[in-house]
C-alpha cells in the first residue's frame, strides 16, 4: 500500500517537472523567436541631394544719357521767318550741312525755322539749348526773361542804315504847325503802314508815342492803315490823318515820286511856302532800331564753349565766302561781334517807353 502511494507521488513530481521543463523550453523558444519587442531597424541618413543653382536674372539695360551736342542731341540754330520761301527752306538744309562739315566731330548742329518771335522767346526761355537769329525786340525780351546773351549782329550797307533802321514822323503842318511833336498827336488820327514785317510800321512809332505820354491804343482818335510809305504821305496830303512814321530821310524821295505820279500830287515841303498843302519830317532824335542779332541760351543751358564753336563756324563760312545759304536766311552785308553793352542805349530807350513784348 505504501509502495503504490509513493509511485503516485513520483508520477506527480515527474509530471510537474515535465510541465516545468516544457514551460522553460517554450519561454526560451519565445525569447529566441522574438517574444520581446523587436528593436527598430537602424536609421539610414539620407545622402544630401544637390541643390539647383539659381540662375542670375539679367539686369535691365541702362540707357546712357544723351550728350548735348551729339548727333542724337544737336545744338539748334534757329531763324525766325514767318513764311519761308523755297529758297530759304533749301538754304536751311545747305547751311546745316556746311556747319556740320566745319564742326566735324566737335559738335552737331541742326538748323531750323520758327514762324514768330514769340515761338523763339518761348523756346529759348523754356530750356532749349539753342542759338537764334531774332529781331532786337525779341533779344531784349529774352534777356529780361531768361538772361539770353547776344553774340553777333548784322550790319547792312549805308543805304539802308549800317547798324539799324531810323525813322521819323511826318506831320501835316496845316493842322499841327511847324513845330509838331508826337505829344501833339493825342486824340488825333494817324496813319500806319500795314503789316508787321518792319518795326517802322508800328512797333517803334507806338513806342515813340508812349515815350511822349500818348497811349497808342487808347490815346488816339484812330489809326488808318495804308499800303506803304508813299501811300502814307498821300494819305496825310488827303487829310485822312495828320501824321505817320516813315523810314528816316525818305520824305523828299516820296514827295518827288508823288509829284511825278499821274495825276501829280503837288506837295510843297518848304517851311516858308505860301501854299497851304505842306508837311514836314519830324527830325526826331530817336535811336535807330538795330538789325538782327544772334542770341544764345543762358550759360547754364548752353555752355559757352559750345556757342563759341558755332560762332566760329559761322565766321569761317563768312570769311571763306561760303555763306550764301546763311545770307538767304538772314540778309547782311557784314557780321560783327556784339555784347550786351552794345545795346545799352536802345535798352534804356525801351525801358523809358515802358515797352514789353506784348505791348
């Protein structure tokens, strides 16, 4: 009995040992087969990828400044001609070619024509680098407005007045007596030569009236327009007006022509004449009106060296007698150098007459 119980115990012990061995073996197998958490695979550092090289963006082209006096920005040489003839248009191109040939690579010049003195004044005083041939009134206005300076002046033959135009009033002595003056023309009718092509026609006579205290717009009874100087003398003879302006020292010639006309006009110029129909020249002491003048933009717009080059080229054309094109645009017998001082007396006379470009 005791032996059987022992056997049973032994069997139980062996059974437990077998279970324990099996558990141990399973544990070992589980551990060997990854029963624990699998460690993460090793991290591979990625190889660096090449970065695209940015391409440079081309900069916009920078425009170089256009140089004054270059062919792209020439110096302008301008003439004031209201209605240029075909010959003057051709002369414009010819003169430009001649001047540029004289100047070579030193300077480029473009020759042009303006229609009015006002255009010339506006162009010169609004910053245009230019030289311009203008009448003396436009020069004085440009000097006042923007400091323009004179360079050359025109001299003519003695027959038409070497340095300028002179004029006189012609008076009807039947009305005004032998000692007539511009002051006596207040509230009377006067005659003027039609057109604005000459200062004698109206500009200078109106200034003479202003200087004598007579407003040429409001201080006269009326202004009668006539065709020319001979017609003006005839109008005074016919009592259409009592006075008018004509070129200086022309009265004798004009009267002689009228006396030879058909029918003749019998005008007696002698102060002691018994006839009623007489007239007299005023013989006033007014200054002559200087001829055309070449003026230049202020120095800060047109450098002195540039304008001197243009003047030298003009003078070279004159000296070599290759100046036909220039004479076509600005008639002259001679060109002389001018400075502001040469116009001092005329400038003072205009100031005394309270002259401005628009009056």
